[in-house]
C-alpha cells in the first residue's frame, strides 16, 4: 500500500479511498499520491470541491469505543527492528473489523509511540503465544519474506479432547483445506489448498504441532478432523458462535516457539514462551 500523508491516530492507521465527483463533507480528507492528481500529496481537500477525475485520498476511519479485553501481553524481546510478545488468547493480533482498539498492534503502537508497528505473521484471536512484530518499514520486507518463503519454524502445544490419534514420533499430515466465502469454518475438501502439519503425542491429552504451511485455522481444523479437537475451540468441530466478549472457555492452543535465520546477520534467532501460560 502507498504511504499515507497523515499519521495513525490513537494507534489506528488511516485508510485510503478514491474520490469521484466532489469531495464529501462527511470527514476530513487528504490527497494521496497519483501522477495525474491535481492536488499535491498530503494537501487537505476542501469539502464540495468538484473533481474532474478520480482522486486518491486518505482519511481517519471512525472507530467506536470498545470495552477492554482483560488480558495483557508481555514483551519477550525487543531490538531496533522487532518486538516479540507473548500474546494472550482472546486478543486479536490486528483488527478483525469488530475489534480495532483492543488488538496487539494498537496496544503496542500506543505503548511505544510508534505507528509503524505491525505483526509479521498471523496468530488467531483465540490462540496464545509467540507473536513477532516489525517496528520499522525499512527492514520489514526482509522479515516478511522469511514467512512467505517458509523459512520460519513454528512450534505449538495443544490440549485436546478425545483420544490422541497420533504417536510419539513425528507424523506428517497432509490435507486439502477450503475456506468458502461467507462461512466461518474451514473444511477438509477436495480442491482445497494443500496443507502440511507435523504432529506428535506428548501426553494423554497433549499434542505438539509444527505447521509447515500457514492456512487459516490450519491446526484447529487438522486436529478436529483427526478426532481430537482442541479444548475450548468454539468453531471446530461445531461452530458455537460464541460472543467476542465471552472469555469463559480459553482455546488450549499455544505458540511456544518460533525461530528463523536473521536476514541481516545470518544468525538463527529463536524465541520461546512457557507452554502453560497465555490465558
């Protein structure tokens, strides 16, 4: 996305829109970058101005107040480029459209006073554990490519219900997963995206997981499909449609370790959190 001419507000990024006809009077707008725009980049646009062509613009989206989510992250590591946190369950990494203020991204931006902080990878709202965030756009792309090229090793621990159906040696499970528009659940289905997940049993109700691919809800779907759904899961095998503010049943899935070769130093970096934390 092109650079915005205005900073984030209260840790929440501005949004881009293309204006046509006239400049609306519903909120302030600032001119975006475009080779044929009649307005300099960042110029405030006067409401009612007639536009003879489509004009890119930026604005601050209205964000309603949100009740606090009563679980806090902790910082595991930080340097000039990265902030690594232990994310609690129930707190989204980034906005999911319904929660904007009570996210790890917004919380970190406000606490550090840095509007460029963004998570480098996905961690479900209900999943707790290691989340790596970028704090500088100059180095962000190099770290993002590690995730895109599958050079990052992730390790999870899940407590499950039912009989554990894998052994104590690592087993590779390959399944096609499909997410259909308008449906919350991901399905195992022919024609879906091929996913790969390493699993092994570590206790009567515990499984260690190393996902190779990173499909939406991959670990939750795979374990449910194998007959051992994760304790506290509100979506698999049955979508219970729990309220966003229902904190009574934490998902027992935790990202306990992440490691990767640093793209600048070449040194392998690893971050860990205890398996038992992360409400």
